């Protein structure tokens, strides 16, 4: 009975142990023949429930994107365009403070290749990806995809550049049976059908929300444009023209409505042209494209300078004169040209606003530019139609004056502040650290502080009228801007500034995660002396990133080890650090009672050549530091998910069952304390 009891205990202990190799994504490859020289490689991914795989285009600073490496391309085949993928879901990450693009349930990737070598029989492709739920897993798969019979002539053979290079040799392959024009493989558990837009309700909801926000932003921008010196005076003039020149009131109202609809059509056409030129799908990648972000930055600075009075952006006068002559024709055509004349004449005021809207909408992708121009033009056209219907309302309009230029200057400051968001995007992608969080916030503090001084009348710009006093409205707006400026200042010392979350670079992208004036170790006091090979990690915890050095130090100070398998792009790893490790009752344990060894499984730095090896467990080539720690976790602990925590004694024996993501502070604290108590026995 004792033996039976012992066996049962061992059995249930095994069942309850969290150590396991997870494989939440199964893949299936196939080949579609397009011509005698071109084929489409299709990669279908089936993703387990609640897990999500990341897009190739998920922005920098967040989770790891999916990457395809075509390893035997040189001299054998050319890539035709980029790897296309099925629609993804866009979700904002509070941890990384960026939008993340992800797939749920299934995904499909397609790459067209043109075969140039008649002797090539297969294509070797490695896909590297991250998949997350409560834990994150870094994985890669290598496929050896057999090609169908092709008619490649020797003349088609040309020297081609290597499409993708890597030091990782092919280690895992899936060989498919060739069947006519379709070549399926047997790698996955089930077939993932091609995904259509209708199969992604969560993505559609996310997109609808994004489009709605663009529409609202554009609508209010249209009202802002109404309050500029180029547009506001046109309202009474245009409405009076329609009411006085029309034979009846009904005809005047009708003409004003046609005029308003014409304005909408003109701006919607502009949005449609932007979408047509770039393509609805291509616009999705603009938010992470370095050159587009730099161009947007320059454009917004130019628009801001124009609004501040440095110069005016105007279309040629000849355009306005030609359009104005056409407006004299009368009828619907004449009214349409009147609307076009308004767009041209008011361009010096509306142009920068329209340009900014198109930039912002284009970075959202899809048909956002069309929706943006619809919202903008509706706000611009609405007053003309309403005042034509109710002419008496004209008497309640405020008189034109210097306040119109104040609105224009206010918009100029906003454009200047927004410009640095696009410059920050480019810097984040390039990881140049030229515009880190502190510098970004300092620039915004200067911009909005200067705007506050302007609103208080302490600064005047070229087109401002002389001021003997400021209005109550201007004073209140100035106080609001000054309050916002003061709110930004603590961000220099590490305040999260949740009100503007997503605009400045994340906390991790800074000169110091502790803000200006902060010091690691002793709260600004003398520098802490660290053990050899250690550094100060999250919350000033002394941490090692090398297993051997960390274990040696633990033995020298006779403390247990907290072995932390983690990743730079692991969301729940950051959540544990931010919301569990930061608690005083846990932080004191991590600082004083254990030695922390953090092993990053997604560290892309290459190992020295003499330290690279082939894994006995997986058969894969281990060439990076991340590969080494991932293989160590799989080989030693039979697990591949992060976060993954183990308490060890100085001889590397486990003192507790491993745990993963544990958001309950008390549970995690008890787990630590129980293991430490065993160590002291």
C-alpha cells in the first residue's frame, strides 16, 4: 500500500507540474502553380484557442513579429513582392505602449516566387515567430517544400541576390508529396482554410472603432478649419449670395445644400485619390515605415510654420481665377465650381489641416483617408447649409477679427507637437535613441509652455493684431494649456503620464527608466557596487543574465537562486515585473533573499563560433544567446513558455515546483517564501 501511495503521489505530482513543451501553432504548407516559372508558397497556421500569433508588420517596441527566411534563394529563385498575410487584429498594448497586430485561431501567409534554376526541386523556408497567451513562446519552423513540375528554360537562369540570409542552417524539414498544381504537406494537425475578411469579427470591430475615431477627429478638425481667417468670413458672404440671388427661399436653400454636398464630394475625392495611389493594404505599413514617418514629420513642421505665420501655403492664383470664371456659369455645374473655388482660396488655412488628417489617416491604413475627408468636409459644409436654411442665425455669428488668427496659431502649435510623434516613430524603428522619452517630453513641455505664454498675450506672432487685453475665453484656454504643461513635467522623473499614453516613447526607451535625476541603486545616492557580471534590472534588483556567473555568485553568498526564463518581447513577463515584483513585500525578497538570474530566450546576439552547437534535445543549431537559453529551458526543465520561474539551491537543485504567470501577489510571495524556507533547512 505504501508503494501504491507513493506511485499515486508521483503520478499526480507529474500531472500537476507546469513543465511542458507547448506547441500552440501548427503549420501546413502547400504550393499553388501560377505559370511555368512561378508558384505561390502558402503557409497556413492553426492557432490554439486564446493564443495569438503576431503579424510580420507588428510595430517595433512590442512583441516579436513573424519573420520568413528563404534560405536557398540565391541562384534558384526570386521573391516576387513581399510575403502577404491574412487580415490581422490590431490591439493596443498597455505594457509596451504600442499597437500590436496579431492573429487569432488561424492565419495564412503567401509568397510568390519565380523559379530561375531548372534544377531546383524544393524551397527551404524558416519561419520565426512569437505566440502568446498567459505565457509567450519563441519558436521557429523550417520547411523543405517540394515544387511541382515546372518548365524553366536555361535562359531563365540568372544570378539573383540572396533574399534572406541567416547563419542558422536547415534543421527541421517537412517534405510534401507533389500532386499536380497543389502540393500539400503533412506538418500540421489540421488544414487552415484561406482567411477572408468576414471570418475576423474581432478585427472588424477593432477596425470599425479606429475608423470611427478618425471620423470624429476629422469632424472636429473641420470645425476648427471653419474658425480660421480663410474660411469663417466666407460663411455670411456665401449664404447671402445664395439667399439674395435665388428667386425663392426654397431655391436658395436647395442651392446651398448642393454647395455643401459639392464640398463633401471634393474632399472625399481627395481622400479616395490618396487611397488609390498608395493602396488600402499598403497604407497599413506606413505607421512603422521609417521614411514615411520622416516625410510626415517634415510635412507637419512645414504646416505648423505656415500656421504660425512664417509663410502661407497657397495654390497658384491662376487656378482660383479659372475656377471662379467657371462658377459664373450658374446651375449645378456653377455651384460645384464655387465649392472648388472655396477649397482653393482657403487652402492656406485648410491645407495644413487636411494634410495632417491625411497623414494620420494614412498611417491607420485601409480606407481611413476617405472616412477622414468625409468627416472633415461634412463639418466644413454643414454651416453653409444650416445658415442658408435659417438665415436669422447669421446675426448670432461673432464678428471676424484677431481671434481667428489665434485659432490658426493654436492649431500650428498642435501640428508642431504632433510632428514629433512621427519623428519618434522613426527613431523607435531604427533604435537610434536620438529622441528618447525624456527628450520627447522636454520638447512637448517647451511647445505647450510657449503656447500658454502666447495665449496669455506674452508672445506675439507676425499676423497677430495688437492686444490691449485678452478675452476670458482665451485666458481659460491658456490656463488649460498651462495645466497640461505642468502635468507633463513629472514625466521627466518617470511619471507614467497615462493621459498621453501612446504618444511619447515607452518608459523603457529612455535615458534612464527612472527619469531625469534618478539614480539606480540608492535613489540618487552613491552608486551601488555590483557583483562581477551583474547589472541592475527592474526596480533596482541585482540581476545576472549569465547562468554560470549567477550560480557562482549565489554559492559565494549562500543564497537561493530565482531562475527567470523571460523575453524582451514577453508581455506577461513585463506585467509580472510591473505589478508583482514592484510590490514592497515581494520586492524586498527579490532584493535581499535570492539571487536573480534572468535568461532572455529572444536575445538575438550571436554566440561566439566556438560556443555554437547542435541541440541534442531538438536537433536545432544553437547560434544565438536566446537559442542557448531556450534550449537550456527545454532540455533541463521540459518547458518552452515564458515567464517561467524556478527556485534553485546553490547546487542547482529545484526547491519548488516551477510557476509561470502568477498575477496574484500573495500567491507569488508564498511561493517564494516556501522555497526559501526549504533552502534554510
